[in-house]
């Protein structure tokens, strides 16, 4: 059997002019592992493809699945802007469209290269030199026609930041013009979340936010996050002072801690309430936790954020300060936090909560390597509460709501004992 990732010239691609394109070409040149392969077919028609057993799947332009590998083969095509937003395009695919014309419609030069069957790299727009120079640069002025490309640019900035890639000033200027013209306003919520979710899972999700802010798109898409920049915090707790810069540091930390998507999203939005602190109260932010929850809810509803991400984000927003000072909390307050996080029904949420809180604690200038014993203390407190057994109250003849009240009282007792034991522990 032929190796996966190569056209089966003996099966269904014999005689076709086929090129590998996009991310596979780019990543191979960077020495990265290639996970997906995309192909462009030049000089063919839809009938050519279906006659060879390819299965058509493209609704707006001719894309086909290989009958054996399941990889995508698209006919070479051009596109023309006909309306606002990323859906306002008409596509033209015909045997007359050349490979260079197809590559010209792509977003970034590093994504506009092709690889011939003999291994030759076709690079009409300087993508290879941009890879070497670590530049993210648009292929042509046609970049401005699709606002999704701003999100993709920011996502690539996040993915390749550890390799030293930076967005060129010309490309940032073009993005700013797109924002000013209202193109970003036409983005649909599902697509924004799709790109954000991918970006949050990159090695440097903070670069995604910074790139969006640099071109003005953050203020349009995520004004709750954008307004955090320039908001001061007490220097003794936050040496970085600026709340927006703190959020970027927290994102960096949660990525280093290998947080999942829910944890990374929670890290992004946990301090939204600080953007609403009255000016005469700055740099203190008393009550920002409760103020932030409605902002998280509104953002999640606007972009149709998955329930798991929303719920953890709400919990981290509301209780991250409690977690930082958990060893000083009264038993009643600590139990209220455990109940507010819904941990007795969803115990699996605890580790995600602790990871996001730890990232917040470490996301401060010069304090990135401090220990976070609060996590172990909260684990112990929760374990003791979980160990309270309802069966002994049933044996006492209790039933209904009385059992629930007895369980809560017992949990308060074990938390009081934990706190007392901590107070007696030697330094």
C-alpha cells in the first residue's frame, strides 16, 4: 500500500496535475511534524474527479475526498469579493486556472507554497524567505477581503511565536484598515469562537490577544478584554500593574501548565470585572469578582461558548480570589465556594479550577516561580467534605431535607477541624 500523505497515482490520480499545498508544505520546511495533507488539482473538472472515484463535498467550490485516504483535493480556483464578511465571495474553478492563481488567493505567504510530486517547492510569493526570516506577511491586498484572515493571522502569531515569528508592519496596517472599514463586524460568532479556541490551545495564546489588540480587532470582538489594558492594579500585589498585561501573563502561564481549553478560556476572562471598577477606587478592585460574572455570561452568549468552558470561567471569575487566600477562609465561606463551584456534583471541575487559579497567581511580574500550596489545601478540604457519609444520618433516622442539612453541618465541622489543624501546625 502507498504511504499515507501521497497521491495514489496508480489508483485515482494518474495523469492529474496534483500539488501538495498549505500547512503541510510550510510545516515540513520548518521541520515540524505534518498531521494533515491538502492537495490542489490543476487542469481538471468536477467530472474528471468523480469519474475517478473522488467524492464531492464542497458546497461553494469543488472539493473532493480521496476514496482511500480521505484527504481533500480541491480544484484550482480563484475568488472574487461580492459582499461583506467572509461569506461574500464567488469562486471560479476551471481547467484554465493556474497553480499560481490558486496560491495567490491564500492569506499568508508561508501558506501560499506548493510541493510538486518530485519534491520541488513552488513559491511565487516569497513564502520560503519569510519562513527563514520568521515573518507573517499577507500575500496580496486581497487579504483585506476576508475578515477571518485577521483571526487566522493572530492564531498563526500565537502558534509560531515560540519560533520567533512576528507580523510585519505592512500586514498589521492592512488589518487596521479592515477593522476601520467595518469588515470585522461581519464575522459570525461561531467562526470567531472556532478560531479563538484553536488559538487558545497554541503554545503562546497571549500572542493571539496581543495581535488582535495591535490591529484594533480586540476592541471590536472582545471589548471586555480590551478595556483591561491601561487599568492599574496595586503594585504590591501586581508588580506588572497593568491589568491587560497581567491577563497576557496568565495566558502564558496556563499554556505552560498545559491547561485544557476550558482552563485557558477561564484564564483569559477571569478579571473582566476589573474593567468596571469605578475610577475613584483604582488601583484597588474590591468586588471585581462578582462584577465579572455577568460580563463572562454576556461574552459566552455572544460567541456561543461551550457550556463546559462557560461554567468553569464563571467559577474561576467568581472564586479565584477566594482560592488565593483559601487558608484564611472561614469554614462557612470555604464550603460556600465548594458549593458555588458545584464540585459535589461535578468533582472533575476541581483540577481545572485550581490550574486556572494557579496560572492567575503566577501570572505576575517577578512572581512566576512561587509555590502555590493553596491548591493542595483546597484538595484536602474537598476530600474531607466528600468523605462525609450520608448513611450514618440515615441510620439515625433522618430523611429528606434533614439529611442534606446534617451533611452540610458535618462538612462545616471537618473544615473547621482542618483550619484548626493548620493553625496548630508548626511553622
